[in-house]
C-alpha cells in the first residue's frame, strides 16, 4: 500500500518538476514539457513490447501459463503506453511542425508498434481455449519479433529518403540541460515502476482465475 | 478370399506406458489422471462413460495432442518415440478423422501413402482397401460414401502403413454385421504382431480385448 | 514398420501435388483471387485513369492490389483443411514442417499465377512505363517469397481462430509492411533507373528471416 502511494508521489513530483523546475529547451519552447510525458511513455512501450515477446518465447519453450499472463499483460499495458506516446508525440508535432502526423521515422516506428499491439490483442480476442490462445498468440509474437528490426531499420531508409526531415535528430542532442535529463529519467523510472506494478496485478489476477477455475472443477 | 501376401516380419515389441496422464479442455471437460503399462502384442480396451476422455487418450498416444499433465511414453523395438516422431508407428481411426471430399477413396489413400513415404504406394493402397472390403469403391469420391463406407476408409487409412500400434476409436460405429466381423478379424490379425488399443463402450468390441483400461468420469482411472 | 524412403521431401512434394489437384478440382480459390484482382484493377483504372508518369503511385498501387489479392486468398489452404476437418489426417501422415513447406510451395505457385495475370493487366489498364524485366522480376520474385511466407504462417494461425477474413488482413499487415516498403520502393526504382540493391537485400533478408522463424514455429502450431 505504501509503495502505491510512494509511486504516485514520485510521478506527481516528476510532473511538477517538469513544469515548474526544469528549464525549457530554447528551440522547443514551452513544448519541452511534453518530453517528460512522451519520451518515458515511448521507452516504456518499447520495454513492454520486448517483455511480451520474451515471455511469448518462454511460453513456447516451457508451456507455463504464467508466461502467457506476462505476455498478454505486457501487451495490454504496452498498448496503453503506446497510445499515450503516439498522442503526446502527435500533439508535439502539431505544435512544432504544424501537422499532427508527418511520417517521420520515429513517429512511424511508434505507429507500427501500435499496429502490432493491436493485431496481437485482436488475435487473442478471437481464440477460445486458454492453451490454444497462449500458443497461437506466442507464435504471432515471435513472428512480430522478426518484423521489428526490419521496421526500425527499413523505415528510416525508405521513408527518410522520401521525406527528409530537417528536425530529425534534434531530440538526440547531447548538450541538453542536465535538469531536463534528470526529470526525464525520473519520469522514466516512475513510468517503468507503474508498468511493472500494473503488470504484476494482471499476472496475479490471471493466476487467481486459474486457481479458482480449478477449484470449481 | 485371397491370402495375405508375405511381408517382412514386424518386430512386435511395442510398449506404452502412462504416468498420471491428464488433459483439461476446460474445468469440467477432459481426461482425469490415468496411469498404465502396456506391452504388445495384444489388445487393450479403453472404456469409460461418455466424456471420460477415451478419444483424448488416443489422441495423446498418437502424438496429436500435448497433454496438460503427466507423461506418456511409447517405445517400439526398444526405441522411445517422442510425440513428434510417432507418426510412422501409429495408425489411428477415429470418428473425427475426415478425408478430402473432392478426392476419391483411392486418391485419399495414395496421398497418405506418398506423404508417408511408403514403398509401392499403389500396392499398399490396394492391399489396405482389400482388407476392409472397399476395393470396389476405390474410384468413388469420398463425399459419395455412406457412413459405413467412411468408417471402412478410416480403418484402411489406419492400416495402410502396417503400424506396430493401432489406435481404434469406436471402430464398429456405423458398421453392419459384416463390418463388425471385419473389424474383429483385423484386430485379431494385428494383435498377433502389434499393440491394439480400442476405445469403446460396445460389449462386442470389449470382448476383443485381453484387458481394459477403465476411465472414470469424475475420478482417477486405473488399469483393470 | 514397413520400409520407407526418406519421407520429408516426399511429404512436401505429395502435399504440394495434393494442393494443386485440390485447387484444380474445386478452382474456388484461384477464381476468386483472379476476380478480386481484375475487379480492383478495373475499378482503379476507371476512377484514376491513366497515370503513366507517376511511377511512385503506380508502384504503390500495384503492390497494394497484389497484397490484398494475396490476403484474400492465401489463407484458404489452411481454412479448407480446418473446415473440412482434414487436419487430423494431414497431421498423421506428415510432419508440421512438411505440411508448412508444402502449403508454402503451393501458395508461391498460386501467387505466381495471380501475378502473371495481374501485372500485365495492370500495365494495360492503369498504365506505366515499360518494365525493366530483369530488375522487376527480381523485386517481384523476392517480394512474392516474403509475401507467401508471411501469409502462409499467419494463415495457419488464423485458421484456428474464430475470426477469418478481416482478422487475417489486420493481423498480417504489420508483418507485411517491410515487404510493401521494399517492393514498392524497388518497383519504383526500376522504373526510375535508381539502384535497387538495398531493396533487394531487404526483401531477401526478410524472406529468409521469415522462413527461418517459420520453420521453428510451425512445430508448435498444431498440437490438438
């Protein structure tokens, strides 16, 4: 209980610091603030994706349904963080470049991730039977794993050459004020903790459901 | 009736054992844990009320279904066969076994023989059809068969590759008296050289077996 | 057990022949795929008119038509088996890998026939400068292999679910995006005289990665 409160306090402190304490990047102006929301969400969604895939592979190797709980839970939460990242990124793009969507490489990668998550969850919803669902979803997850490196490296090559983006790389500037990086790291830690906490709830719920069904039998 | 052609002697040592073998489809449906040890040649019946998991057990033995718990070990000629390697050693005839409707009886079996990599596929198909009395219907499309003929086709399919282990799920279903006599004959012939498992509730089929594995619906099954 | 030749390659070949024969008998899949492609092309031609100079749009249109025609038809090899309840028979005579490769081979042939009709029709109806055939065929070939590999695997997964057409398209699309990107860019490049080495490498590498992953994953696909 105390940890939940601590976590919320942590994140709240981070948001406050982001708005009140950390400075603004000159080029970006007030839109810098989105960084504290958008960047951690994007990192966490990538983390969630990796977590889901690893557990999918583990399920196929070991057939322990806990791995499936992890895979499905991470996908659900990853989708949530992905939507957050996409929307916040889109709002930022509007403020910075005038258009909500530009198909620049990062936006495109996040969008593809969103598509894969959505497809994975749609697939799960269409399968009856616990073990069958776990198995087929895990197979799809492993196929998606093959796809991802291509999407991350294809996208810049194909689309970047079509739509050169003068602002690409701006977000990777090394000489950003350390206070900004601190708040960003703080928020990333907070979001990651939030993700794992929610995931643990989901996994426990899955285990309890299975035990309850066994008990009823 | 023509004499059966001489064939290479099949090593008869096939053993099948299960330890706490179980499978759950849902909380209320499945196979309760069962353990047994069988050694061929011989005939064993698998009996039990509806829903006790007879078909499930056969599917697990055939390597088609991965059980949710327990173990099932099949060994032929001393070599243990993991589930994915059981195909050549198993012949299964079950009610849910369907064939390609757009192909003839002969084409279905030829396909099976070719996919299995059998020598002389045509000869084996002929032989198999002869044994079940379907030779006259070899050129009929599978969708034109009556249910009794389909059952004979299933048996022909199971016997096609002379497997050491024969798994029959309700082999007499849809068959007339001649058909049941044929099944008894096939089982008898096969039992001289290999292991036969018959899942059934029919008294006539139970008597073909030397002993039985009894599956109980809501409890633990144990060998008779 | 009767003597058998090495059966893996034989099984793949037998399955491929069976698929071809089955398709020939029913002709359901090919007819609908061709009809889909023709209808789409004529609709595009009607609505857009001739756009001979816009090679970027032409390349995109061509591959969108091909991909969607493929999505409309490549799953049916597995769906037919599931709906006809013939998976049990298939799994009893061939390994999962052999089944997968056989179906993949068929899907590749199917795609080839579809493309042989669609591409010329596209050039006639929608337009486009003359093709540099060697470069175009390289892109088409590698793209088709990747397309078939992805669609076969996803089709095998989808065939076991409740959803069908729309779900298949939605679930395949993320997997197909690299193929679309590489193929469209490559097709445009061969028209514009740009180097397409990178696109060919992408398509080839992706096809290889998909095939490699498939060979491992197909073993887990059918366990019931």
